């Protein structure tokens, strides 16, 4: 997961759709696991801490695809695991140059 997030930040435009699809599939799995396993609060914070550096890179990326997928992960997963961190990252994207990203944030 973290490797995929880092790849979307640096990949050229031709591979970004494939990486986005992979990350969307992983997000679906993470959502299912989160609902079925209902991890403890400490485990969710631990998982969020591992994910934050890659999400931060994606949020600060020059590519719109990276920022879009990061926002999806922030909204759909991180907001449940670590709401304050999700809020800070989403607030940063409120000023995004891409209108769609800014509106979703």
C-alpha cells in the first residue's frame, strides 16, 4: 500500500490510472477488514501512523491523480482511524489548484 502511494507520486501519466485502480482495490479491502475485524483504537492509530508519510507525500504531489487518491484514502479510511490527522490533510487540500480536489476536500 505505502509503496503504491509512493509510486503514484513519481510515476508518469501513463501508469497513474493503473496505480489508481490498484489503490482503489486496496482501499476496498481495507474498508472491509476495518468493518469485519473492528480493530482496537490503538491498532488503528498504529496503522494510521504507518500510512501518514506516504499520504503526506501524495497530498503534496504535483500530480492531480496522487492528490485525488490521497483524498479518497483520507475520506474513506484515515478519517475513521485518525480523525485529527485526516482533518489536517483534508484542510490542506481545500486550497488545491485542481477544483475537483478542493471541492471534495
